C-alpha cells in the first residue's frame, strides 16, 4: 500500500480498527471502513474505482459492493486449497475482473473454480529488512555452543503443516551418526509440547520462540530448512534469501516458485527424514555450494520488492479502470 501511495494512488482499507492491519493502516493515515459498515451500506463503493479483496471474507464484501454499485473488484488469494465449491463462491470468483494467486499452485486452484477467469501470478514481496550482523553473531554464539553447524527453521509450530517433526528426526539421525549439529526452531504453536517430547529434550534441539527481528536470527544460521507438508508460497523464504542464508525446502506447493533446485536453494521430498538428513549433510560439507546458492537466492529475491509488486498491481488497475484515481 505504501508503494502504491508513492505511485499516486489514493487508498483506503476495509478492516476492523483494532486488528493488526487496521492499527497499521491507521498509523500510515489510511481511512478505514469497517466490514460492518460495508455490509450494511454497500453503496459506499460507488466512491471507489476498484475494490481489491485479500482474504476469504473480503471477497464477499467486494462482490457485494459490485452488486450494489457496479464497482469492479479483483481478488488476491494466498491459500493453496481450492475455494469451497458452492454456488455463491463460484459466482463471486467468476465475476471478479481479475484473479491473482501468489504462486503457481494457488493459480491452479483458482482455475479449478473459475476456469474462464483472467488469472495472474504476483508473488508476495520481501520486507526489505536487513540483518544486524553483530546481533547475528551474538545469537550464533549463544545457539551453536560447541557444535560445528547451526541450522534452523521459522514458522508456526503446527506439524501437520510445517513438518517440524521431519526436521527433528533428520537432525537426531545426523547427530547419532557423529555429526555436531544444533537445530533452532523459531516460533510458537499448538504442537510445541509434542515436538519437544519428540526431541526428548535433546540439548541439540532448541525451541527459541518468536524472534524479532527475524532477520538477525536467520543470518545466524549455516542453513535454513523448511520441511513443509504443504505451502502456498512460504513467505519466510523471502526473508531468508534476503539474509543470504542457504535454503533446503520441501518440494511442495508454491515453494518451487521461489526455490529453483540447485540454483536458489535445494528441494527435497516432504515427509522423508532420511533423504532430508542426507541433503543436509551434503550441503553442510560443501561451503562453496552453500555460498553459490545463497548468492543466487539473494540476487533473485531482490527482484521481488514491494515496488515491483505495486507496479504489477498498477498494471491491473489501469487495465480495469482505464485510468487511475483511487483504489
């Protein structure tokens, strides 16, 4: 939104004022319309040139404004599953002026519910954050101890989604065979207790909670491992690439859009701790390869900026409206 503002667009947002995005929008001076107001007074949409929906409930409000005053709307979807196949949902997606998916897999899901729609892939942007290298060294020293390598993962501790148990098992196998690896799991979630039980309170596996700023923690690692079982994109990968930390990730969902195997990272099958352990070993033993992957990933991710994302959306807004006044 800030980059779109820089390009001359007037914007507002439909959100709850006390929600995180509502508070952030208020900080930046964007006018806020509550979902309740739009629901009961959808004709306020006549003041907008276009409505851009970004979540599941938002698509219905955008469609309501379209019905009330013919305001065109577009939808950006960030979930890999196909939208619920029911009459109203099909109509809402099929009547959108444009559909956007954040990855190839999301675009495929959109085609299933709206096969004739105009669908575009616009990847999420990185935050443009930079690590504090001094702080990264402090974290590395704290976490590494007397081990040789430090690897990590960041994400909600929800194993059926993020697959942390696969990573824990891989690290346990490696250390049993004589390697000296420390694993840090960043984040919180409902499966933390179960994952800690799986780790057997192994001091080589540390649960460090939420890390802010995340970039300092990512830059402390020798290797970032992302063993998800499914993933629409994996936005933490963008931040990891920005920190020039090499990546091993599961070959699922939208991850291959970011991680090109043996170029911007390494891909391995999900749910396979034995193969993952082998890939981790080979990667840690090849520093030249790690540097090559990290450098290529950094060059690639720099192209995925908020400015580039805003320009892609500007093209769609112009296509739909024919001019730009407000969004």
